[in-house]
C-alpha cells in the first residue's frame, strides 16, 4: 500500500484516489499527463498524490505561488529530482547563498538595455531562415524553431554561428538535452561510467561542449579586443570583493544559458504558429499589424512598442502552453503553506499549466484569445496567476530576452511568410519526451511566401 502521509497540519492534505504501491505513476508517465493533472486537481486548492512511493503536493492557487516562490523562496531547494537530472552548478540548479551571489553577478547581463543589442541578431536569423524556404515548401516548424532559437542564443552567448544542428556545438547541446530528459523520466539509469551507447554519446557530447567553450574562454582571456557577447561580459563580471568567476563556473553558466536559452523559446514559438494557423482571424490581425507598422522593412528594437499584438499573441500562447509546465521545489524544513504543513524533504509543485487553465483566473480557459493580454486587461489578472517565467528570486533570468525574441520573430516571419498546417496531423504536447512543453513529433506547415 502507498503510505498516505498524515501531515500534522490544521487541514489534512486531500490525496486523490490512487493505486496501491504505485500511486499515480501510470498516469504521470502517460503522454496526456497534463490533462490528468488538471482533472485531478480541479477545484482543489491543494492536492496530494504519489509518484510511486514519493508524495507530491500540488499547490494550485496564485497565493500559493506567492508563498512558495516569492516569500519562502529560500525555505525551498530545487530538490533531488532536479539535481538528479541536471549536472554542474549553473544558475538553474545552484542553491542558497551561492545562487544569490551568482544571480547578482549575472543579472546585469539580462537587463533590457543590455539585451536590446541582440534584437538585430534575432531578426537577422529569422530573415535568414525564411530565405531558405521555397514558396510551397513543406517544413517542420518544431525542428526549425529549435534551430532558429539555438542560433540566436549561440550568437548572443558566444558570438558563434550555431545556425543548425549539423554544427558540432548545436548537435552536442541537443544530445545533452536528450540525455537529461531521459535521466529525468527514467527511474533506472545505468551509472554514467558504464559504457552504454547512450552514456558514450553523452560523454562525447559533453567533451565537445567543454572543449569548444573552454577554447572560447581561453581565446577571450588572451584577446585584448572588447566583445559584447554574454561570455565576454560574464568573464569581466566582478562581485563586491572584486572577484571574478572561475573558469569552471563560467563553463557551467554557459551550458545553463545555452540550454535554457533556446528550448523553452522554441517550444513557445512552435505553439504560436500552430495556434495562429488554427485561428485565421488572429493570424490576419498579426499580418495587419506587421504590415502597417513595418511596411516591408525588417523590425528593429524600437518597433517593439509598436507591435503590441505580436506580444499579446506570444503571451497568450504561453498561457495555453507554458514551456515550463511545472515548477518543482523541495522543503528544506517543515513549513506551513496556505494552512497546510509541508514536512521537510517533501516535493511541492506549482504548475503554470494548471494555473493558466483555471477558469477562476482565465474564464473559458481553453479558448485562445490574445485580447486577454491587452495591457488594461492584463493588469487586472490576479497577481501570480500567470507565471510562464516563474516568480520570485528564481524568476527566469532570460524573461525579457525571451519576450523580445518571441515578439520580433513573430513579426519577422509573419511579414515574409504565411503558414498553413498540413492536414491530418495530430499535434499534442508530449511532456514525456521533452523538458519543455512542446509538441511530440513534427509540426508540418506549407510555406507561402508573401
Ligand atoms: C519562452 C521562453 C522561456 C520560458 C517559458 C522560461 C521559463 C523559465 C522558468 C519557469 C524558470 C524558473 C524555474 C524555477 O523557478 O525553477 C526559468 C529559469 C531560468 N531561465 Fe528561463 N525561460 C525562457 C527563456 C529563457 C532564456 C531565453 C534564457 C537565457 C537566455 C533563460 C534562462 C534561464 C535561467 C538562467 C534560469 C534560472 C534562474 C535562476 O534560478 O535564478 N530562460 N525559466
């Protein structure tokens, strides 16, 4: 029997009905697990379930987000689940004081005035991609959006051309990503020291990434020329005591930014095109905005304020399909959240997916409606009900970068091409084989040049 833990709290955690021993594991391993989570938690502010023997507590209200991710941020750690899957000590996994220190060092890199310089890169790569496509061609948006966002972050981070996955650096990153997904969802993984084909491929990929990035670090140490890529800026960053990051920490941060900086954004962009194809009246409004503002020229940073509808579309896409469907934490000590006592070591989840699909926050939640993000209406949303980038001191470091990239790439591509979905495809989120919430398999569209 699965042990249903009684928490010594004012209110008992309501556990859902589950199988003995395995709990909700079969449902959690299914492709449609998000529907399961939404159904299981419906109308419940808090809900407990088991992944095998491991209890998970889902907190499903905006005020819980504030409590867990903001007010008690440092009473929770990332937890074993995350540390098991992601190696190193980059910003995404680092904890406590060290995280605070690194975050302070890296935050200036992502301030709007610094990232403005990358607008040009985003547009340039978007233009380059659409130029490759022939009128009438059938292309897979899932893989093209990955290549596009990987090229953008590669250029921003290293000033390197990582335009497609045939590039050694891009291919190695994809391999490491695939391995991480496997590790996260496979209960039984052979130790990395065993020479299984997957382990060997992963070790080779890590070697390539380490060699190439170390080479770039060495080159910047030697060079007197001041460059503006993230790596060069990170290399110069000093803390209050004038100390710089070690090369090995720099390596971990580069790997974190390279990984975090493309997968999530590409998933959101793929869903954007999918939703636009499904909603022609919205797609038409995007075309109209882009045509009237840009009149045929590529967008620039200064145009962002004049392309509000593109941003609304991107935000509404991330409401329906938040790239990070669940945010996981582990209690560092017994702590009370919303009247419930979470014991030390327990895993809690706040799910942007569940929150974004809660009718009390988003009436008619399954409807794609970019008007929800007209600024006056957006301001009225309950605080912490919309959290595609998380919240609190661990909120996505690249959120401004990602929003700018989404908005600019929608404008760039919508100006030059129109997509139509190839009929007969089943396009659904596949949270089992991906870290970010993205469609499983291809998303094929016919390209019409404009
Ligand atoms: C649509 C695009 C993106 C989405 C939806 C997204 C989402 C998120 C979320 C939800 C978190 C918080 C995770 C947690 O609290 O456990 C996060 C953290 C992070 N993201 Fe993003 N992200 C996106 C793009 C980016 C980009 C473009 C970069 C960098 C260029 C980036 C870098 C990071 C980093 C470094 C962290 C860790 C921050 C910390 O723990 O202090 N992300 N992201």
